[in-house]
């Protein structure tokens, strides 16, 4: 065993890992990387098929991000944001706000931007995002949003005991508040004594929706579903019931377009806009968790890609695809291009104003982090956004999205593939015992993990979510690399589940 692997076994406790299994074999110890490729300490080469847990969007050791960090290292590595400002963080905040609002210009219809007026009209969800609160990771970005929504509801007189709504199977992070709006028992049940109660509504999981009357087909379930938007009706009924009780929801927390850790569950076109309008009609806040899907991962709408003269700028956030204006948006993961921990919660002027007052009123938002607005992370983020806005990156992402869609079609030939679902540059492949019945593998059989283990032996790194395989490569992944990735994926599934004779 390599000496570094021995040190890992002796001292490191890994996240979301059964350590008894981990200690029974030598781990892959990553030593270096370039572009979409990683090398271990034995100099074995791997394709990074999940962008190092969904963060590394431009590839490893990108020269422009490296250069930006080096320049900043010659000036200052970090200073506190408590009572002090700094140039990179201020510039980045302006860039984020302008990017979000500019991206809405091409996608937002008058109907989507309409807002309900009434007793609480100062809560209008169609107000633009104007303020940026920095934190360290996706969990803390969501935690900030929950605290702001809680206090906003109380201070405006909207609710004395604010309550939250989220989706079944939701995962929004591992801090106590984020766990409270999460609904994956496997992850969260152990902490039931720590969390506060929140409500959940059904996820629009077309492949396993009880309202979908369509028989299984060899295609994305969103395309052949037979329903009457009952999943949206459930959301409306939940809001109506809570409003009738006299304590309307303070906020609805949603991962737009696709739920990540829930199993890469995509939303059918139109669902996001419909539930956002319901949220608005009940004067509740709409919180978009774009931790996974933000910064270009949602890809491009088909109409945008088909246009000979697509409008600019290119969309970078999922809410822009359906013209949904959230009250708060949590971002992280790809924010720095996968280089440094950084996150942010974007919010409106109305929410910000509720925390203004004289010093002795103590209306301050009492929340913060030691590395908030870190300069190195800020310049990495600015360099990343420069890359995202470049014509070369836009073309690369469009090609990658098309190639993923083309190569994914061959997966339908495998009998253990039940559903293949793509949102932009995210692909989820659900493994099943029998695709004609949508019969799941018991989690104890480790179906997804066994396939990923074979893929790793063949030089492709990914990590499943239960029975769902995930392909989420860096944007710089070439056509040849993607072809290799999909070939390895198909061969690995065939090896783990040999065809019955």
C-alpha cells in the first residue's frame, strides 16, 4: 500500500463513507490534475466524470484561474469582512448581481414576472436580487437564506412562527437548518432530535410519479408522461392549507430544474414557473438552491441552441430558463471553478431593508464566517465568470451538451437502465432490476457503487447516488474524452449486470 494511503487509513475520516468498507482496500490517492484528467500517486490516469463532486467546471489547473490567484497572493490572501471591505469581493458581488439580472432579460416573460399585490405587497417576489451575503459552502448559503426568511417573516408581521416548505427527497446541505428542509431519511433521520419541523410536497419525479399513467418506455419519462400536473396541484393544496391555518409558509425552498442528491430528479418543463407563481400568490418567498446547477451547469434551452443569433448573455442559472425571479438564491460549488470554498446568498432590497436600524435596535443580521468574502476565492470566482462569458466556453458547453445527449441514447440498449435524464450538462442514469416494471435494486445491493468501482478500474471517476449513476464532466471535456467516458460506462454496466442467457 502506498505510504499516503496508509496515512489516510490511519488518520482521515471521509464524508458520506462507510469507513469499515473504506479501510478494507487501498484508496485512490489523487496527486495532480489537468483539464478533465486526474492522476493518482501511481501515475494512473482517470477522467473526472463528476467534476470533483460537481465543483470543477473549467477543468483542473486552469491557467487563467491559477494566474488570478497568484496575482492576488502577491497583494493579500485574506482580511476580515467584519467591519472591512475588499476590492475582489465588492467587484464579484456587483458581477453576480448584474449577471443574474442580465440573464433574466432574454428569458423572462411578462406573465412570469407578474407579482401578486395585496396586504404584503412589499414582499413582492418579482423584485430583483440586489444584495450578496458571502459564506463558505452550499449548506451555509442555504442556512443564510433560511435565517433571512425566518426573520423577514417575523419582522414584516407575515408570520409569528415561520414555517418552511420543500420537496420530498430534498437535500440542501448538512448544517442544522439545511438538514431541516431536507427530506432524505437515510441522511437526516439520525438528526431528528436536532432539527426543526418543515413540510414537504411531492417531487415531480416523472419516472416514479404515482400520477403518471404511462407505461415504461425507452425514453426520458418527462417526454412520455401522462398526467394532468397533479404534482403542481399538490403544491397548491399545501400552500392553501397552511395559509388557511393563519400561518402561511415563510418560504418554499427548491433546487430549480433538477434535484441533485435526491437522485438527479429533473423537473418537467413548466413545473418551476408554475410552483413559483403559486408561491407568489400566497406572498411567500421563493428560495432557489442553485448550489449544484448554477454557473452554467443547467446548460442551454433548446430554443437558444437552435437560434442562429442567440440572445446574450448566455444563461448561467437555472431559474433563468423559465423566467423565475427568486427572492433568494443560494450559490456555491462551481462558484470558484472548484478551486476554493466560497458561497453566497443573493437576496432582494426588501429583505435587506428589514435588517436596517439604529445600532441600539440590534436589527443586524447576526451571522457570519471567518473566511467570508475571502480575496483568493473572490478572484478565482471572477476569473471563472470571465471564462463562462467567453465565446470559447459558451461554444464548448453547447457542444458538450449536444454530445452528452447523443451518446446517452445508446444507454437505452442496456436492460438495467430504467431512465436516462439529462438537464443541460447533468446526466442521471437510473439502474433497475426490470425496466418494464421500474423495479428498483435494494440499496444494500450497492448497484450504483459496483458500477462506479468498475469504472474507476477502467480509468473513469464518478460517484453514484444510490441506484443512480451520474455524469457531470468539466466543461473542457473533449469529444474524444466524452466518448471514452460513455464507452467505459456502458462496459461497466454490462460487466456488473451480464446479460442473461
